[in-house]
């Protein structure tokens, strides 16, 4: 048997296509049949756009629902003392209650207010006997953050106001005292608490979860001690905990707040809101998976059908290339590249269409816009993966066509 020399074997080895040549061949069918390419890309783009929208729009709806549930305090707890049976006064919470609550592992923040039992008036000309029906509460500086509150005007208490005669008004308290807003550049309004003048430095926005704070006048903790003879004992302790550990924190909160009399501490129960939130998350997750799977399946079938038809229509081209020396691997690579390119272009167009449709729908519905970057990457990447899978059979079929049969096809 004649042994071929290394140079002869190298000469007979099929040439390997460069990447640029492979891309050129893969895009040949798209360039020569632009209308079909557009229609095929439109099919895959609709599938990817559907996937993006069925993920993003329910996610936006879920975020809106979660925001509403969060206003119900799914991760927030309050603890306050109850009245002693047969007596009008409540049990007094220890001064270190807030510090003890902060030591609970899953607790993220804790704050408190304390009743000063003082009376507030709009001016010293108002008879002290006529109260405004507003509670004057000593407040920790982190209260606003703990209760997820916002300011309607001005700023909340902070370290710079410690020990100064400044107050924050709840939105109801501001209305009753005739202080509707704070104007920059003008002197801040004053109120009288007991016999001491206090400067109004801010007005709270409405707190749906804690409406009692809207009817309160908040004084800094140190200022209440200095000007109002506040004894430093909290009345209500507000707590935020990690959502997955709310039940566990609730189980130990009363013992932590008042170790000697835990049975006299009433702790709020957010379990109903938590259950609703978890049920919504589970329902939406199942919907995402089902709809996204259907969209991808429809897109894959459309691309596969287009490529099979393309192979049947281009048998002469395949036979000519085989006759000119192209081997089966090059034919497979050509049609697989065309399938991936077709799906990739459709995926890019579909992703853009899905994002725009999601933004338009959520803005019109006044929902928060939630578009996960992972979903966008999955749209393009999923289209390419679908194109690769859908192009496997057509590319193999094209490569198996005998050159003589392909050239003889009508």
C-alpha cells in the first residue's frame, strides 16, 4: 500500500473556514432572502418579547403588591405595655428596652417613643386647660427610618437637634395646630409645650401603618428629658426584623422588652400580611415558568420550520458547494450559523420590543417598572440557544444530501 507523504496528506485535508468566512456563509441566506428572514426573525422576536413581558409585567405587578403589603408591616413588630388589671396605669417598660431588642439577631433596627404626658398649644395665649387632644411623645432619632416614614416638609430629628427645643408634627397634629406647611426663607413656626417654646422643624407625611403617630407631636429623646421632665421610659417599641425570622422575633420580643413581666407586653402580629405576600410570590413564580416555557417552545418550532424549508429550497446550492469541495462539516456549520444568526437577530429585536412593551404597560398602570437584567440577558441568550437547537436537524439534513442528488433537484 502506498503511504501518503505528510505534504500529500496536508494537501488533501479539507480547508478549515475562517470565522469571517463562516459568518459570511451563515448570513448568505439572510441577505438573499430578506423578506423570509424578516418574517422568521419576527416569529422568534415575538416569542422572546412574550417571554420578557410575561416575566417583567407580573414582576411589576408583584412588586406593587409587595409594596402594598409592606405598608401593612410584614417585617415590622410593635411592643407596648398593657394596663394592669384593676388599675388605670400601664406597666412601665425598662429604659434599656430598645437596646435589648437590638441585640436580637434577626432584628435590623429598633426604635421607640415615650409618652411625656405634656400638653401642646399653638401659643401661650391659649388656655392650658384646653388641650388639643394631641400626644406629646419623646422620640428616638431613628424612628422615621424604623417605621418606613417620610417627611412632608422639613427634616426629622437627628444628632444636631439633640437637646434643642425642636419638634416634629404628625400630619393630623399640624392640621389641628394650624401649621399646614413650612416655608423656606421664613421663620419656622413655634408651639408651646407646657411652658416651653418649641420650634417646628418638620411635618410627617401620612403613616398608614401607624396612624397614631400622625396625631402626635414628637420631641427628641434628650430634649424631652431636658425640657419636659421625661423619665426616659419607652411607651411603644418599634422593631424591624428579617422577613424570614419575623415569627421567631415575635416569640421572644415580649421577654426581651420586659423580662420580669413578659405577660403584660402586647406584641403586634403581621402574620396575615406575611401569608398573603408569600402566597402571591408562589403564584407569580409558577406563572412565570409556565408562560416563559410556552414562548420559547413556539419560537423554537418557528425557527426549525424555517430552516428545514430553507434546506429544501437550497439543495442546488448545497450540491454545488459539495461539488466544489465543501465537506459535510462546513455545510453543517453554514446552516447552523444561519439558524443562530437568525434567532440572535430575532432575540435582540424581541428583547427590545419586550422591554418597551413592559415599560409602556407598567407606566400606564402606575406600577413600578421591574425589568431584571437577567431576564434581558436570558432573552438574547435564550434566542441563540433556541436557534442552535432548532438548527441542528436542518444542518445535519443539509450535510447528508449527496452532491449528485442535490444538483439534480429541480
